């Protein structure tokens, strides 16, 4: 499987997963996600998917400091509805990493390890995403703004040719390269696109 080399340069996200430990799925319940894992699940790499990954990494780091974040013990909130803008896409990525879902997630075993009802939309927040630890009640809010990392000025023109069925093979290759170049720049400049409050 071939993919852009920069995928492998993105910092991984490691969590403690008590359910995996209980069921013997992962030794010690330690689970690690990399950017490629998220791209495969999402089906693509784009500024939204990259942003969701960075939001989660920054939020968990701020929330847990030097501790391992605990999967299934994090409540996630969005200002928008799930159908508004890219909130649903970001929610899917965060769900994969944290285990948090709305009502469709795992119901637990004997009252333990539940993953459902840990994600809400239309919440009272101005941040891109708000994370809350269930054990301590600590809260962090994360804002993602990639507007300072522009794409190639030719990208829109080439995209139009692609959408109209008028693109050359070179256009197709160029568009993918241009698209991923911006994603790489976003991931490499998390300090410029992410703010933690």
C-alpha cells in the first residue's frame, strides 16, 4: 500500500483502553493511532481529517498532561449539529480515537466500559471541540483554523477540470499532489492552526 511519506512523520496518539485490556484484545490495553489509521478509516486525507487528528492530539495532551488518556472516559462536545459543516466528519475521527459516540456506541459490560452517550452536538461552546474528562471533570476547548495555510493557487482551476471530466492524466496527478501538500503543511504547523483554551 503506497501513500504520501509525510503520513509517517505525524506524531502518534496513544491511549489506555480498559475494554481492550479486559477482553485481552491489546496487551495492557495500550492502543496507538497514527495518521494513516485515520486516513484509512475516513477514506481520504484532507484538511478536515488532518484537523480532527490535530484537535484530538492537542485536546488529549492538554487534558491528561503526562498521563495516558483513557479511551471511553472522555466526553466530546460540538457547537454545530452533526450535519452542519464538517462537524460530523471531525466527530467520526474523534470517535475512532477516543471511543466516544452519541447513542450508537458500545453499551458496556455489567455497567462498565460503555462508549455511548459520550458525544454531543449543539453544545454551549464556541470552540471547534470541547473535551471533558469523566474522572476529574477537567475541560479543555480546542480551536482549529487552517486558513493561514493556503493551498496552491492552481488547485481550484484543476479541480474544476476534474469535476467537469476535462482533466488530463497530468491534472489528476497534480491535483492529488497539491491537495496533499497543503495537508502536510497543516500537520507540520499544528502550533499555527491549533489553539487550546
